């Protein structure tokens, strides 16, 4: 047999062997992916605003089920409101307070920009934290939580995207069948 024929046959076997090995490995990976997907390991749950929180100081936001919101507003005239949103050992803190100037980023790195209730807001990363900050009319709005590329960042972005400032929408009375709607009074001078 000629040397060129032997090289040609060896090349064909090498190509067929490589292709066969690739098919076997990709088939195993596909089965593993299917198993992991069925186990819920690869499937990323979408974080949705299942509920709405309305703060008495005049802002609201959407948040997912399964988290707990606690009012931790300090007894300080500077704060309009401070909330902690917790699940397990992690938390997001929302602070709304009087400020002479906006957020001082210090060592934080700018990672993005968003809109917070129509206000221009910036997002910073610092020490494993994601901070969303907006400043408007002497009021500083801060949302701080874990930078985890997962659930907590999704929750923070959900809060930022659904954040609203202003009087609450018309609220209904109790569920006793009374459909009275409470509206803001108009003052005429």
C-alpha cells in the first residue's frame, strides 16, 4: 500500500473518531443539562412584582412574594423612611432621607444607570454591594443590597423599575362592601 493511501485512511479514521467522541460527549452533556433543568438547578426563576408596598411617606414599589419588609426608620428627622427587605440572611435596605447633596460614591464603581420614579439614578458596586442612588429636590433615595448576579440583584432592579413617588392611588375602604374612594382634598386660595 502506498504511503499516501495509509495517511488518507488514518486521517479518515481520526476524523470519524473525533466526530464520534464529540457526539458521545455532547449527548452526555445534553442528558446532564436535562437532568439539571428538571431539578431546577439551571432554570433561572424570573423575579416578578407579586405585591406592592405603599409607604406612608409617599413612595411605593413592587416586590416578590417570599420576602419580608420591615420598617426600621431611625428616630431622626433626616429620614422619611428606611426599610429592610429580607429573606434568609440577606437584605436590601431602602432609605429615603433629606440630604444637602447626592450620594457620595467614595470607593464605589459606577456599573450602570437606571430610572427611579422618573429620576435619573446611578448604580454602583462596592464591597459586594449593589447601590442604586437618586437625588431629587433635596431628597436622597438609596437602595442597597447584595451584588450576587442573581436573586438579590433581580429584586433590587425590580424595586427600582417599579418605584413610584407621589400620593397613593385612590384607596378603597374596607372590604365590607363599601366602595368609598378616598381622594386628596383640593385647597383653593
